[in-house]
C-alpha cells in the first residue's frame, strides 16, 4: 500500500467515525472528498469505489427514511 492509499483509507475511516458520532454535516463532506480523490487515483469502476459508494448511499438512505 502506498502513502496516498493509506491516507485515503484513514480519511474515509475518519468520515465514518464522524457519522457514528452523529456529526453528519462533517462526514458527508469528508466522505465525498475522499471518494472523488479515490476515483482519480483508482478509476471510476474500481471495486473499492463501488463498495464505498454503496455504503455511503445506504447510510444516507438510512438517515433520510428511518
């Protein structure tokens, strides 16, 4: 794992941690910024990008409907 991938993973984990603590204003900005950067590095169709997008989508749907 290179330094950039490690940084992206740590930043994504920080966004998820913020979400668990209820800081929804900060976490969506962090997660979207990380996903945009990861798309640039890994490509749009990479399986990690798709998994992260699905995870973020389910979290947003859970916030809105439950």
